[in-house]
């Protein structure tokens, strides 16, 4: 790690430890008790989980954020736009007061957000609202 990168990492570590998060973060839980985003993350390599976690933490600490990291998809859905070394990841979330609820995660393979992924996140958002 170069001196500049080490300094940036030290600052990021300090910032995360001293800043109070703007949002809480939790995984969406299905009616059967599973956490689909947590389960999806567990199947990814550790280095990719780390990058995804760092970007979610950035949203948690810096909310409200916009492009290029966060995009509003409308209808109460947002996406965290994550670039990994060789692929692109999206984590779709909704806000429940001051909590970021992670609804769905996927590897992006085309330009637009695939309709099945968007529909799944919308369905989970409806379930979340029904429980409130």
C-alpha cells in the first residue's frame, strides 16, 4: 500500500469509528425468516463482500447521497451501485424511517436493471410495508 493509500485508509477507519451513522442498516427478512441479501452475500468471495460492505457503510454514514454511488429507482426503491474488479453489483434498498433495508442484491449483466430483479425488490418492499 502506498503512503497516499495508507493515509486515505487511516482517515476512512477514523471516520467510520467516530461518525454517528445517519442510517441504521438491516437485511430484509422473509415471512419464513430467511435473509436473502445476507445469504447472497455469503456466496460471494470475501474480497467482494468487503467492497460491498464498504459501499453500504458509505451510504449509511453519508446519507443522503446521489450518483455515482446511489440512484433513486422510484416507488421508494434505491440502488447502491458497486463496482468490483471484474463485475458490477447492485444492492436494492428501501428506507424505513431512518433504516436502510437491504431488499435484493445481484450481479449486473446488462445496461438496465433487469425487470425480474426490480419486481422482486418491489415485492419485498410491499411485504415490508404490510408489516409496518
